[in-house]
C-alpha cells in the first residue's frame, strides 16, 4: 500500500512514559490506524493514507500531541539513555543526568543532537550535527560538531559542563543558521571560526581537555529478548518488518503501568527496550508476547543493520542478504551494515551498501548499481570510507558482502 503522508512524533532521547505511549497510541487508533514504526533517531513514525489524514490531524490536535508531517524540521534528540545499567555499568552518567539535560532545553532543535556515554557501542556517536560525548571527568562532555550537509567534523577544544549543554547547543545552532554560507553545506566550514564567533560573547563553564577521547571498539550488544541485570530483567523487542501493532504497544504500556515500570525506551535500531521488570512479573510480559506472537530471539546477524526510515527497498535488500548469510553460514560478529538507497543519506555502519545515482539535467536519478564501502578499521563511527567494490548489480551484493565478512 502506498502512503501519502508520514507523521512523526518525537520521543526526546528515546524516553517514553507508558502513560504517554498509551495516550499517543489511543490517538492514532482513534484515526483508524493499526500499526506504527520507530525510526533511526528513536522517533515514532506513522504511515497514513489520504483517507486517514484528516482524522489523525484532528485526533493529535485534540490531544495536543506535537507532530510533523512529511518533514523533519525538528529532528529527534538521540541518546544512549536506553543502554544505561544494561549495557553500561562503569560510568558517572546516570539516567537522571539525561533527564536534567533534556529538561533544560528551552527550544526545539533544528539540528540533529546526540548525547552519548563514552563507554558504550549501542548508539552511534557522530550521526548528529551536535554530538555530545561524556568524558571521564564527572559532569563534563566532549563536543564534536558535524556541519550540516557535510562530512566536516570539528572537535570543540574544551570540555563543557553538563548544565551548559542545552544553551551552547542553542548558540551553535543559531550561529550556523545565521551564517549558512559559511557553516551549512560548506565542505570548507571552519570550526575554529565558529568557536571564536560563539566564545567571543557567550560564557560557559568549561575545562581543558587533558585526555583525548578514546572510544571502545565496536561490538553491538544483543539487544533483544529477556535478559537479567542485577536482581531485575530487561526486555528488548525488535520487529523484522519494523512494524509494531498499536494494540501490542497499548498492552505494553498497560503492563508497564500495572507493574510500576516508569518508562520504556526506543533505540536507534528501531526496537524498544523495557527495563526494571521484576522477576515476579515476568509471566505478565510472557503473556503479552505470546498474545501477539512476538518472536524475541532473532539471529544476531539480523540485528546489526541500519536501513533508512520507511524504505521498503532497503528492507528487502537486508532480508535477501541475511538469507544468503544463513545459507553460507557466514559469521558477521563485530560488523554493522548500513544500506543507502537515497541520495545524501549518510548511514551508520562499518560496511555500507550505497546505491549509485546520476544527475541528468539537474535531476538526480537512481541507478540499479551499487557500491560497497567499509570504514577504517571497520569502525562504524568513522566517516573515512574505503571502496571495496564499485558499480555492481544488486544480485551480486551478497556475494561481495560474504567476501568482506571473511576479510574482516
């Protein structure tokens, strides 16, 4: 089915209270819809036909749900909040710190913002324009600016205090949009110039960088199923087709409320995570999963993929390649695959499958040919791409990916 509209609802940092999730799902269901999906930036996406458009607008407006349609003027803030306690144990950064930061935002960002613990590999570090990474020094952060529509990455020369992150982000965004010729879509954007421009008249609490940022080697944790941590359990839910039924999410929200689980989380892998499940309540979650026949034990090689939001071509390619991996019994541990089928759509991944395009009379047209690239040291957080194979047909992609997996 073709959808004329895509509605987007942001969940800041990937954090959702179960009461709000239930509220939003009821609003969507009132408009006659029955399924939703989550995006790469931990946002909610709703595909809507012309028939249901007015109903959903009315339903969201009546319930004061903030949304955008067919645009992303205010990208969702990405964070590694979901990984705290389950994939990250040795850090000063706690859940309360994220909330304190988000509460200090007095504007809706137009640039992409990422907030990451340095001691994790679950969420991408540099897929934002303004990328904050916690340092080892309590309450101080590294800042890396990736200028919009470029691959220019600039490291702010100081560590910045936690409470100043929102207001400095606001200043940076304002400066970039005020001087777009210098800082927007300019591969020669000068980070030092931006730094001098802002610090000339704006004070923040900062400190000298005594130690260079040292990120861990990439290893995507298995983020699905029931898993123990401490004396509690967390549950990760991934959907092969990216679609979550509204009835299922409503039951998830209700079960959270019944068992006093205060929040749940969306992830950059288009999945959800529920933490703080008491062992005595495990049977309630088993019941919900069984009711909707939800499989929570997919193969690890299926989970390490980044596909553009709402892109059936990319999903079909992913499915085909995974089937070939299974046939050949290929080990892909430590690799992360990204699929680029749209122009100017930079994806996170250590191996990138990138569609080729040609410009004819100022019109960009897709070709049925692809390039395969990999990053330096197979680090998905790197933007240093190395060509592996170029100008290949779709049916040959899996063969070359098997080859690069063996090379890794």
